[in-house]
C-alpha cells in the first residue's frame, strides 16, 4: 500500500497536465478526467485510512551541507483524516461543477485549475515538513487565483482574483517568517524533528517559538 500517498498526490497533477497539454480541446473530456481523478483520490484516501503510520522521503530537494529540505510524506492519524476531508470536499465540488459549468466556454480551463487545486491541497496534507507545506500552499494560492478569476472578462472577477492574490501574499510573508524562526531555533523544519526537540531547547526560546507559531498561522487567515 506504499503507493497510495504517491497516487493521491500525483493523480490530480496528471489530470491537470493532461488537460493543459491537449485534452482541453474536448471540454467534456477535460471535465470527466478531472472529476474521475478526484473520485479516485477519494477512494485511495479511504484505503490509506487503514495504512500504518509512516514517514517517507520522496525526493531530496535541497541538500546544503548539514541542512536538507526534502519532499516527503507523513502518514499519521491527522493526515489520514484530513485527506478524507480534502478529497471528499474536492470530489463534491467537481461533481457540482459538472452541471454548473456545463455550458461554460472555458470549462476545460476551469477543470484544469480545479485539478491543480486538488494537487496542491493533497500536497499540504501529506507534507512532512514546513518547507514542502509552504511550496504547496503557494500552489494553492496560484490555483485559487486562476479559479477566482476564471471569468476574467468581468471586472468584478478580475479584481477579486487580484485582491485574493495580494491578501494571500501578506499571510505568506508571515508563514515564511515563522518557518525561518523555527529553523533558527530548532535547526530543522521537519515535523518529526520538531516533535522530538528536547524541552531544554524550547524553554529558553519560548517567546521565539510562540512568535513562530503565530506567524505560521497567519497564512491561514
């Protein structure tokens, strides 16, 4: 069952790439492909519920001496539960959009953006470190911008997309500051390392760690 996290993460990305690379010529096929990928990820999320907790490195992203940033998965009770929530809501949005966007001329582009959004959200849930989470959070911002501004011909939609993009960047600055503070105090942004950090390290830096938590949470606002 080790393939489940990989499949959950990559299926929406593959659907988005396929639509962008050619399936968009058939809006109906694009919609069905994106919806099918969302439904399959939902089934896989339920299957992952029975999988043992694990942490795995998918790719060594940035090696720099003693400091490394990886693309990896953390499978635990929290990620399993949130994955079901994310894929369930995403699947329902896809199913609703089949009817809502039925006659929209930009349907293929919309479903490509929706698949990209699903990929970004699953990446956040599976991330085993703050750096990976930040990258996928940025992808959520990009896909949100594309979806909010889907009807870019309307001034209201274009302005709403710009507003969402700018507001998110403010939160992202706080998120990045929180990650850097954690890195400075603990020497790692990996979730397992943060959980295992000794209390003796945290006590003299309680103020910095509190500030880091507040900064990191600012992105969600």
